[in-house]
């Protein structure tokens, strides 16, 4: 693979950092919005604790944007960075389809789903050996990154759109896909925390695998042969 | 290497600390206002070639009761007396940039052609409730009044006073003439309960709850929102900085 290619393409690198920033702003402003009504429901409607499947804790100021309770300001941040986030993801997806990143690096092969292979991959991870796959990413990496890029991030966008009454009037079918507005709100919340869990694991694994080099490569691009 | 890590830590810290500062700056406000304009435009464009309607539900979908939020009453003796006696003297004025200013009693309003719709009410806080609303379409009333050339917004005047300021709201004429925009006087077949805005409230179904002005006393057609109250087109817009276009 020593072909002079960058380890991370320019599109991947720009998106990585734009996305990191926008997800952080969206998550923290989202926690502020969550404080406005701390109950989650299934179906179309719900407004009382007795109808809720989850009572969410109140998130403290240090975890929210802005750092004090303001539904108006948090919503401004949230809908503005939703644009950065959604357009960023769209452009990244187009570029990754075009340069083959998805096909070459992210899509799993059928053989990789054999239990023996998965088990082997888990064992190697537990030994902190992360460079055991044939391609750029090992199996668990592919599954994690694909899950985030193709499932969690798009779900955040679509469940967010369902919560907008103006959007719903234009695309009512989208609400039905998610089983109602309050269901979409619950899924939005669950996916946000799934993304947070991904972020924690992602950061821990970066710290375990030469973080200075990893960060440098995500900025400068690095060289493809370093990964092999 | 240490430098870079310090740089990243500083970047993270300044994001958190800086957001409040940025949030109060003029350019951020301008950006937010621009995005608000896009949202209205995009929602209207996606519904092109038809009037995008808010979903309507079945009777069986109606919530067991309908939550009241914000003002739950009008805190005056006159209102309490009127509530007691069924609002015999309540009137709705229609004025501003119209050819024929109107003063409608509840009797007049009940006498107009009625629309009944079962819709979901979404509060800006995040909760939702489904209810059946009945009342004349605002478009019908506005046609009777004759909206003048140049009018761009409908202002909704209210009897309630919240934390020392009179409640009011506004919408553009697309929403004012939308078929689901009604002056509701019935909820689930009964006269509006006190906490839901008795005797009259607006239903502007493609926007969040704070646009649905309660305890409605007047409708005013204007060319600009600038000179109305705080200038931002509504009580919460003036008081707390909520977005005027509440389609999100």
C-alpha cells in the first residue's frame, strides 16, 4: 500500500474536525434543550411524568451551551449547527463515495461476519492489538464507524426534522416512519447518548494508540503505508 | 507534542466559555436570524404545489386532557366574572390595514362557517398534546375585513399579562390564510377551558405552541413588526429571544 496516498483524505480530515465541533455544540446545546422538559415518551404525544418512559436528569451548566439555562439561545445554537452538521455529513458522504473510502475501508465483507472472525477480533482488541485486519480498519472499527456514519448520524438528522412542525407539514410521512413525534424525540435522545458513548470509546482508543501521531495524521493526512 | 495537546485543551475550554460570548454577539444573532429565514423558506418550498397541511388525527388519538402552559388565566376580576357568565361581552376586533374593521362577538364567531380539526400541539419545551379544535378559519374573517395592499403580518392581541407584559403574537399572511389557521372557541367539543385560552385562541398548526395566542381580543394587520411592542413579533420573542418563525 506504499503508494504515496495520504492515510486520511482531505475530505475525511476536514469533515472529521467540522463534525467533531458541530456534534459537540449540538450535544451540549441539546442537553440545555432537554432541561426544558425532562421527560421522554413514545408515540405522538405526551406531557406528564406519568406518561413518560424516562425521566431525564437535569444537566448542569458546565455541560450545556450556553452555560446557563436558556431554551431560546440553546435552540439558536442547535438549529444553526444542525446545518453545519447535516451539510458536512452530506458532503463527506459524497466525497467518500467518490474516492472509494466507503467501499475500500468501511464496508465489511461477508466473511468478516463469521463468529470465529468476530471473536478473534474482540480477543485482539482485548490484547490492545488494533492492527490485525487486512485493510485500514479491523472488523470492529468498520462496524463502529459504519454504525455512526450510516445509522446514528443520519438518525439524528431525520428524528430532528420530525420534531419540526413546519417540516412535518411538508413531509408528514417522515413522522410516521418513526412512529410519532415523541418517539422521534426519544430516538433523538437515545442516539445522542449512543454517539457520546462512541466518542468516549473513540477517545480512549486514540489515547491507547499513539495519540500525538493519530491527531497529527488527522490534521496533515499522514501516509497510507504507516497504517499497514 | 505537548504544545499541540495544550492547544486542543485550550480549544475545548474556549468552546465552552466562548459560546456564551458568541451567543450574545451581533453577528451570531444575525446568523441565527438568517437561518430562521431559510427555515421558513425551505418549509414553504418543500410544500410547493399544495398547501402543506399539519397532520390531522382521529378522535381516538386525542389526549385524555390538554395541558395548559404559560398563562393559565387572565388575572383580573373582569375576566373571572366573564368566565363565570360565559363571556357575553367578549369581542374580537379586527383592525389595522383592513378596509372594514370588524368587532365580532362570540355569537358572531360561532355563526361563521366552522372548521374542526384534530391536531397535535407541540410546545417549544418538547412536549406534545392532541386535541380537537373548532372555530372559523382566520382567512374567512380576513376576507370579510378586506386586507389592504401592503399588509404583511397579522398581530394577535391577548388579554393575558405575563410577568408584567401583555401577551401578543404574530404570523405572516401565508400562515394567516392557511386553511388550518382558525380562531378556536371549542376544545374537544366544549367551550375552551380557562387554562387553554377561554374564550378564544389562535391555532397556527405549523408552528410551535407559543404562536397559538390565547385569550384573544384583537387581530391587527400591519406592514411591519418593528413598531409593535418590543418589535420582535411576539411576547416570548421580545422577552426571551425565541425565534419568531417557530416552525422548528
